[in-house]
C-alpha cells in the first residue's frame, strides 16, 4: 500500500505534467487549477507523515426520529388565487 508521501509525490508529478499539456493547448483556466493542485500536492509531500486512525461512524441512538420530507407546501395566510380568465391571459405579459 502506498503511503501519504508517495501518493502526494505522484499527484504532484502528474498534475504538473497535465498543467504543461494544458498550457501548450492554451487551456489556461484548467492549467491554473492544475497548478493549484500541484502546489497542494507538493505541500502535502513535504509535510511530515500523519498517523491516521480508522474512524468508524458513530451509531445513532435508537430513539432518534428520522427526518420526514414535506409532501405539501406549508399552510399560507394568503387567500387562494383565482385562475386568470381568457381575457386576462391575452393581456398578461407572462
């Protein structure tokens, strides 16, 4: 299995190469994003190794109610709107 430094080195190398190709093809915005990615990978490559402990997701208590999805709009204080008449539709801008 690769360690963090090896992966960061590979990512930095590949993104620099992709950046070079994008600059040559005049894809400047994409090249810029790849430069940022290469810089981040180089920063991670230079950082000391971190020991990452495997974290399991926390179990939810059994009493936690599940959220519900509203199927109807919330009640409104406004009276219902009557549909437009044919005459009103002809003069409407919508």
